[in-house]
C-alpha cells in the first residue's frame, strides 16, 4: 500500500491513469473481491457531475454495463463531497480511488444502490514516482498529430475542404429536419416546434431538461391556463413555466424555505399556486437543472423567461404559423431577403418587455450586476435559427411535398453566415487546420461549422478514421 500525501496526487493524474494506465494493466480486482473488466474508460466530463461518462465495463462473469465513473483520491471523498445526497451521481457504476483507506467505507448513491470500488494503487506496474514523471513529461512535450486528416489538410485545396464540410453540414441539417418530422408524426407541428425550440434554449447543459418540460407542459395545457387572447400577461406564462420546472423559490431546497421579499416573486408564487391545481403532472425538481459552471446569463431561469415571450407570441395564431408564415408571402423575394425576414420575425418573438424582471436578475431575489436588453443573446438566436427554425420550415415543406420551398430553405441554410464558435468547433478547427491557418480562417459559414460538428460526432470522437469523409479525400489526391 502506497503512503503519499494527498497534495502529491492531483485528480488529473488519476484521470490519466484511469484512461491510459489500466487498460494495459491486465486483470483488475475490486475491493469486494470481484474481478473488473474494462472495455472503455468513458469520456472525461468537463462539467459538473461524474468524472467520466458512458464507460463500458463488467463485474465478474456479469454482462457489460454502461455507466459513469467517479474518481477520488480516497474512498471517503465520495461522502465528503456530498455525492451520497446528489441524484446526479445515480448513474455511477464504479468508484475509482487512488488508494485504500484504513477502514474502507461502503459507497452508496442517493437512490441507495451500492457502488463497487477499484483501488488504483493496487494495480500499478511501476512505482508512483516513475508514473508521475512520465505524466509530467507528457504534459510538457506536445504529442504528434495522430489523425491522418491532419496531413491531408495540407494537400487539399480550400475548395475541396469546403466541399467536404458542405456535404457533412448538409447531412447534419437533414438529420435535424428528420428528427422534427418524426416528432410531427406523433404531435402537432406547433408542439414539435415548441419542444425543439425549448431544447435549443437549454444550450448544452439543460437541453434535455428544457425538452422534458415542453413535453410535461404542452401548448394545449398552457393555452387552457392562460388563454389565447391579447390580454394574457407574461407573468402568467412565467409562473406556469417556473412552477412546472420546479424552480420557484418555494420549490427549491437551496432557498431553505425562505422566499425573497420581492413583489414579482410574491406575485409569481401566488399565480403558480392557482395554476398548479389544473396541471395533471407533477413539477420537475431542482436537481433536474444545472446552474454549475454556467454564465449567469445562460441560467435556466433566464432562458425560461425568454421562452415565455416566444410562447406568448404564438398563443393566438400558432407558433408554426408565425415561423413558417413568411414562406407563403415572401418566397418570390429570394433566399437572402426571406432569411432576413424570418430572422426578424424570430427576434421579435423573443424580445422582452423593457421592464421585465429577468433583465436585471438571473435568479430569484438577487439583482445582477449588469442589466441587459435581451434574454437570449444574438449568438444563441443564430444558433436556434440553424438548429431549429430553418430545419422546421424544411420539415414543413417536406411534409407538404413542396420541393421548391425545400430548395429555398437549403439555399438560406447554405448562405447563412458564421455562427458563434463553441469548444467542439474550435477543437476540430485546431485539429484539422493546425498547419493551414488560411483554411481555418475560411470557415466562414454556418454550414461549414456544422460540417465540423458532424464529422466530430460521426468519427472523431471514436477515432473511426476509416469511416471519415476526410479519408475518401486521399483517393481524390492520388487521382
């Protein structure tokens, strides 16, 4: 058993050992005596929650399991870090620690299930000093590019690179439209639009929760509660959304039962109390939402407030009518003018009233340092245009067998300008164009960025280079 001060072991080193040290270590043994077979260590989680997601492993003679893995220095850290009470760790199937405590505690999840523990120090082939030196050397010396596409990018012309990314960006767009079409087969077109727009508003960490809320709280229920006339109030919609989401102060454990003494908060709590009697499903819970490592502007509270305006805009005539309507009257104007019109329409639907509470708050009861003029930023609006609005209009045209409109939407998508970059787009750009900065700078349209995202999803995440569209470009070069 190794005796080392905690300060000598960073969790990053343990992550490294779990990802790359153990698959070659041979037979592994759990503290409960069972053997462990590791097929895939999982994907390192850059957010809150377990350290590795979607690992694949088996215990003893049992079948393969897929679940999360949590890494700690000592076994007692599980309870010390509060995971015993946190439902976000209920998908953890293995607890990995650096070394054994004198008295190994039983590790249990919030749902009461037992989690087996693996002690890394019992499976090292080399001393820890040697492992630590190798790890530090690896951090200091950049590893050479391990992807064949990095070499190919130097040989391909900008036009060829764009053609490849255009192809995969088009694939991604059609998949989005197909997902909306599939949902329209089960619900109305308007409800499908509402669900996918809510999902996009969640932006990464809260996408699933926003979509779940839209399904728990369909538009038919919202209309029954607040009506369809012009006299409805935004505060009614916000009360329904926050209450159904379980995010009101009276519903959140983090407020310790103390409701902020604020006129807006008192009003919204009162209105939810009246509305809640007419909603058949139970509200969601606080742990369904993530606030950790989010910019306050992206908190789910702010995004829900923004979507209250989007929903309100369509209560009378229908969200689908407002979004797809410009196609009926503006198709002859051409893709550029029509795209501008649809963009303005969507921006108008999400524009808040000047005195909205959430322009000066990000959570209930606390005034934010910076007042804003919008609840959804321009970058997220552009992202929602690409992820939802244009695919929805395409799906509607496809449903109605309007090939001319489908072509018009494709032209709008192809000509759409650059989106805000995200971590995947940045990493893919750095991967492909590390030696060709002029090609990196040429990725100036959304369809090309979407192509990078699609290639990452299909092949790069699993390093399935043989299946990558870029692999076919080698034949193009040889010809």
